[in-house]
C-alpha cells in the first residue's frame, strides 16, 4: 500500500469560481488604495491590538484564503509607510504606480526563477539591462544585473572592482594573503551603503576614506588628490573612488567629470552611486552636472525611487563584464548549462551576483518603463526639481525660515529659525514628528553643519504645488505657536 496520503489534492483553490471572485475583489481593494492615496492620512501608527494580532503564532492549521484576505485588509493595508501619498517627502522613497500593481500580480502568476536557464523572463531582464546600458552611456559589451536596490548593487560593483585590481585569487584566498592594502574614497556625504559594502567585502570600513565637501556639498577634488597621494606614500593601494549622483542629504552631484579624469590618471575604478540621482541624467536639463557619468566603471541605481517602480528594484551596470562575471561565476554540475533545452541560454544571471534563485523583478521595471516611457519619467523628475526650486523660493521669502543647503535637484533642507540654535533644533525635529503623527505631511530630518534641518526630498509624482504651500503654512504656524 502506498503511504502517499493525499495524492490527488494540491494547493490550488478547491472552488475556482469563488477564488476568482475573491481575487477580483482584492484587486479592487488594491486599486482603491492607489487611487485613494491622496484621501488618506499619510501615516498612522500601528495600533496596539493590531500589533498583538500580528504576534499570533505559527498557523499550523489552514485558515483559508478568505480569512487571510480579511486579515490583510484589517491588519496590514491601513498601516503603510505613506509613500504613495502626495505629501510624503521623507528619506528617498518612490511613489509607485497603478501599473506596478498589475506587473507584480503578473510576475507572481509566472513564478519565474531568473537565476538562469532559457525562458522568457530572462530575456525581459536582459532587455531592461540593455536599455539601462544605452540610457547611461555604457557600451553594449558591459554587463548588468537587477538587484534589490543600490545597497546590493554597490556590493556587487565593489566585488567586481576587488576582483579586477587584485592579481592574486582573492575569491579563494580572501584578502588575508594579500600584500596589497586596498583603500577607496567617497565624500563625507557618501551613503552608508558604501561603508557597508567595504565591511562586507573584507576591506573594512576604515579603508573607505571620507573626503571633505565644499560649500555645495560636492566632493573637494583637491582633498581627494591629496588623500590618494598620502595613501600611496604610506604604501597603501588606492583602488576606487565612489562619486555620488546625487547625495542623500542635499542631492549634491559630485564633480563626475573631474572624478573620471582623476580615476583615469590614477588608474582607479570609478563607481557612481546614482541611487535616485541617476534618473536626473536622463533629462536634458542637467547634462553639465552629469558630464562624466558615462565614464564610470560601474553605476548603482534604483528603479524604486525616482522611477516609481514598486519596491524593490535596483540595478548595477559594470563596464568590464569579464571582471563582473569573474567576481561571481562558479557553477557546480547540477547547475551546468546545456547546449539546448531549458538549461540552455547564453547568460545565466547567477554568474553575476551572489544570488542563485532570483525573482522576476525585471517585469515591473519593464512595465513601468514601457508604460510611461523615459519621457514620462523624466518629465515628472523635472517637475519635482521645479517644485524644489519653488519651495526654496518660498522658504527664502519667509524671514522666519532659513534655507540650509543649496538646492541642486530635488531636495530642500530648511528650518524654522529661533534665536537659540539648540531650541531651534528641538523645534524643527518636533515639527516633523507632529506633521507625521497628524498625517499631514512626511518630510524627514537631517543634520547639516551641526544643525537640525527639515529635509524635503521630492521623488513623488503625486505632489502638487499646493502640497508645498500647505507644508510652509504648517511649519510657520507651528513655529509661531512655539514662539508665542
Ligand atoms: C537610497 C540610497 C542608497 C541605498 O539604496 P537602497 O535602494 O535603499 O539599497 C544609496 N545611496 C543613495 C544616495 C540613496 O539615496
């Protein structure tokens, strides 16, 4: 007798018509959520009873799809970050799109694994990577990979750089046996993911030199040259410079062209952190600022920020495809490719990053880029930059407000002035918490030259000018109230 107990029962719905009806209702909920983004409060804290419900133990017994959907609508959906709302300007979050909802659903129905092999999804990712190479001025011979975001893209780019500059087999020996002590450079405004990559890859965060910035928060090129010379004199091996395009605090773009020149002269790998800012290079208004970006050895950027692809989706492009592949490829027999059949295909993405199983992220990117076109995306990007300039002008017109950094693209940092600078720090942080807690607006805060600032990052295709007017009013009212 067979010990298979349920050979005829799979995990599919028992009642497909009922399942279909439910699925259609859930799609409506999803679209209502997107369409009604403006109508809701931006954010509300997760209530205690919901937190308790979300601590319920392992669901050993089946609960059924209806119950799961109900739980989702009650316990999860109402408590989003708020980045679909027109007045979400915290950190750097993309808005997402309605089309993205369709793309995510369709990717799930295919359940593709893009580690490799020969199937349609692979060609979609290849196409997306090829579009990106062409958009950012990389040669067709370059390689690329879709990843969770710029943090992972940075790890991969730095691994390729490490593989290329070390003549010993670093993948087997590690950095231990090396005679070279590698050091890299970014500015003090460089994103924390760069230090993390230095940590993960074994260089250690001390090997990342933080170069000072000028009054525009751009990397000081003289200080960079001096640091390289100093490290060489000390017997270290400078190997890379990370330029920001743009920085997370103020959206400053490092001098790309000058960094490219220096890297060429010094034979260093030029990596660009273009997490959100790379998108600005695609318009025709910032060409001067981005001159030299097309000379980068590698570029890390996100689709989920200023391109509004649903989370998560980022990309790494690497000019030297051999270095990229060399840093990651290693396939045992059970993953060998075949000349024909499903195990065929010229390019297996698992040879270009640390992950073997990979989801179909490429589909939502493909959908978004095709639906809106690069034109639609850059138009909203330019709108956001114009909104930032307008906001900065309004700040300048208010004696009680003070602009904290020059506005180069889409980030405006300002604060409510008080005679006592410490009190002003506290007040501005308090204002931001109040605006978030009351669900009115969600800027974030940062510190610039030792002082707290309200930071308004505009990577939001739903923001209107009236939203920024409201922000100014609310900040002024709260500042005045504290002063009374
Ligand atoms: C967001 C961001 C990162 C990190 O990107 P993730 O997609 O969050 O991993 C790196 N650099 C800058 C400038 C960023 O804005």
